[in-house]
């Protein structure tokens, strides 16, 4: 009887600030109303009252009002540094873009702006000790939208690629796709722009797109020991960087500035 009374007290007591933050965080992490009830012992009405503003935004319908190029960017960013998780029993469809706090904060804000234009409700989650930053969306409609453009089997990292042949996508989409890949998983070195990935299908996609736009590059494979996936590398040659900047460029500002420094001659840009 004492246990029952304590449980009833938990259900109807006024929540502290910490308790409110805890259940709001659970909601943003994708836990269902029933899961939060089981974890906290609180009543559904109490929980709903404290998270209804979050839920109303999570239940928004996806509205496709971005340009082909911006849609391509989002797909490239997901292919480069995205992940997807959906628990077998209940819970939300969680799509995450994993970035760096120290370098990618502005880019995270840029991604959030794109996602909001799709009528989604993205949020930031910082992991200060790991210098990590996640842009997360809980939306079944968004992952279904992603499946229109990308496919993978098993672990996403190993096999993700464009779903259709290149001729099924517009040039604007393909430009955006490369930009999204490079904004997330690409890097700018002293004299070139490079990209490395373990998905053979994705590196073939990138090579084909660069061929389409007549951008010169070197494709190589880093052979790894047994049980480790080979790493596929593309390095865009120095003499194609001007054209790369003009056609594709970066939305991730620190990479854009690094590229500008490479192609700068006597204080003037060669574009």
C-alpha cells in the first residue's frame, strides 16, 4: 500500500525544474509518452502538459519547399555524416547529423535553417567533452523523404549511395549533393580538396559527378588489414579547384575560407 501511495504521489505532484527538463529531454530524444510514464512513474496527463509544445512541433507535416540544390545538400550531408535510428518497439524515427563543436557550429545553424524550411523541428545536442555536436530531427516523414534519394543495406556507413543512376537527378541536385558531402566528410588540405569514405558506392557516385562537371581528381584506395573496411579517397587536383569553387564550393564556412586561401593569388581570387 505504501508503494502504491508513493506512486500516486509521484503522478500528481508538482514537478521541479530539473524534473521538467528531464522529461523534456526524454521527449526530444524520441521516447514515447508511454516510455516516459514507465521510466518516471508520472501520469500521462502531467507529462503531456509539460511536453505538448514539443510534441506539436514534432508532429508537423514535412513540406518540401527547398530548391533541388538545397535538397541535394541535405542528402549529401546525411550521406557524409548522418545516421538513423528507430527502436523496434515504439519511439521516434531519429535522424542525426554529427558535427564538431569547435569547427561546425555555424554549419550546424545552417543545417537547422534548411531543416526548418522543410517544416521540421531540429534541435542541437552538445557533447562538450567529446567536442561533438549533433543536429537531430525526430520525423518518420523525413527519413521516408531521404529514402527517395539514398539507399543502404545494413550499416549505413559501409554501403550508403545514391538510390538511382546519375541521369535521374538534376545538375543542381548533384552540385548540392557534392557540397553536402564535402561540408561534412570532406577536408581541405594545403593544396587540394579531398574526401574519404568506406562506401564504395558513394565514392563511385562522387567520381561520376566530378566527371560530369569535368573536374579532375585522383581516386585511390587505402587497403586495410582483414576485418577493416578499405578506405576510398578522392583528391581534387589543384588545377580544378577554381572551377570547383565556382560550381560547388562549401556551405561550411571554415572549409570555404580554407579553399579561398588555396586559390588566392596576389590578393585576388582567380574566379
